[in-house]
C-alpha cells in the first residue's frame, strides 16, 4: 500500500474516533439532561439506517440499477440474527461475541438470498428489475407471516437487547468503510464501467452478470447486518414493518443524499431517520414531509444533496494547509517585490 493511502486511512480513522468521543462526551456528561437517552436512541437508529441506505446505494448509485425490494434483505437479516441470538442465549457466550455472531449470520443469510435473487433478476434492467425486487420483498414478507419461528404474522418478541449506540456506531463505521473500499476497488470500478456503458463493458470481455450479482450480494449482506442491529435494538418485530413503504423510504434517503455518494447516504439516512422523531407532534404528516423534501431536492438538486461527491478529511486538511502555504508564499513575494 502506498504511503499516501496509509496516511489518508489513518487521518480518517482519527476523524471517526473524534466523532465517537464527541458523542461519548455528549451522552456520558449528561449535558443533554433528561433527553440523553432519547437522543442516544435516535443516534442508534441513525447508525443502523446508515448501513441499510449505504448498502442500497451500492445497487442504485454504484451499479446504476433501480431496486425497490431492499426491505426484503433487511428482514432476512433481522429475523435470522434474532433466531440465532435466541438459540445461542444462555450458553455462556458474552453479549458482544453473541451480537457479532448474530449479525454475521443475518448478513450471510441475506447475502445468500441476494445471490438467489440476483442471478435471475439482474439479467433484467430498469423497470423490470424494480418489479422483480418488489415481488421478492413481498414474497419474503408473506413467508415470514406464515413461519411459526418468526411469529406467524404476529409480533416476534423476546429478542435480546444487544444493540446500543457505542457498538452500533463502530459496526456502522466498519461497514461503511468496507463498502467505501469496495467501491474504490477494481470490482467497484468495473461495476461503474458497466453502469456507464453496458454494451461496451460486455464487448470488452467483462462478465457483466458476475460483477452485478457480486455487488448485489455485497449490498444484501450489509442490508442484513443493518437488519440485525435493528432487531436487537427494537427487541420486537412484525413482518409488516418491512413492507414496500420501508423499501421506498430507504430509496428516498439514497436519492436525497446523492446516488453514488456514501457521504450522501450517511447524511440522508441520519437526517431522514431522525425526521419522524423531530416531527413526532405531526406524525400523521410524516410521509407528507418526506414527499416535500424529496420534491424540493429533485427541483433544486436533481443529483441529490451530495451528488457523487465524497467527503474526505485528508483532502480538507490538504486544502487548509495548502491555503496557508499559499498565503505565506504570497506574502513572501510581496516582501520580495518591495
């Protein structure tokens, strides 16, 4: 690995640490008073939503395909992780390893489902793919409504409370970091080439179906991990929570943040996941607020708030230090001219 990449990774890791310690200070110092637990809950919700939205952005932004069934993968991960954690509970496994095992099981189950759906579905494009993904999500939801192990259409309760903000934050940071590296890898660049010109990529000898199914599977895996965090935070689930509206909600967060920008996914997910709490007094108008925000973004920023732009702490520091060096150089030139 080149030295500049190592420096960049170290700087960004330090930035993630700084944000984490800021949240620790806010929550542990009780500076927020009686609303500390409430705000911590909103932050936890934002963490697992970011994982879900960023994973959907791999499909919509990186791959350029329209998916409306992402809630299906989230539900597979959520129910699988809940079943695994309940099965392993009371066997002497500490909470954190148990949590990680449950999340991995949920992610793997969602990833396998992604392969099974992706192989036939990704031969289609555009509206046809969207219809297939919607159908898949509905089939999964109906299955969970009829399986006894998932509650049989009733609430699946008694799930272990394993998610808290601190664990969720680091899992979210790792997931987003891995997705970012995937997008920047040769696999991600190949998928972007397919997105830009499907026919040219195929004519160049690229196995288009393989790379699309791979990206779809990676997205499904992380959606399952996000669903696992959700399950162990809510501790109760019902299949109707993962309906078409939930998929549309995740897609709207991708579009508002910017398709192709993981930074946009983070901001869009954090904002829209906290919006229902900020408008709790007007909960009946929540979807209206979503629609208004989406329409305004489409009018004034059709590519989303961030478009395809990614925030980089390294680039920001370079600009700041470069600006200071430039000012010093100008002053030295002025003195020399005098």
